[in-house]
């Protein structure tokens, strides 16, 4: 399904991930996201030939992200230090 939106055979990184230049990613990111979600494919986005980002599928299931968020006791508590904007 992704071959048509990308319009070319994607290059492959060492890990077997498809390599996509940033300009192409910008133009076709929704099709790439669809391939990630539906087929579990991973992509490496490059800028001037250097890898700058990796798009990978998220783990599935109701508890897939459990334990990945930081916990703060009181998010609304005042901050103890002065901000530069207040000086």
C-alpha cells in the first residue's frame, strides 16, 4: 500500500527500516504513518543524507504505555524559583 504513495522503492537502513528523505516525509507523512500503524513498518527520516528521526509503531494493548510517563506528586504546586520573566 505504501509503494504507491512513496512513488519509489525505499532505501533500507541497516536494521531493515525504510529510509525517507525529510522533504519526501513532509509531503507524504500521512501515508507513512498509515504504513507504520497498519503494517508495523519503521522508517528513518534523513536530512541531507544524515538520519535525524525514526518513526516506529507504538506497542499495542491497553497497558502498552504503562510505566513510560513520569509521575509528579503535585503538578499545580508553585515553583520554588523565580522565573526570568518576573525579574
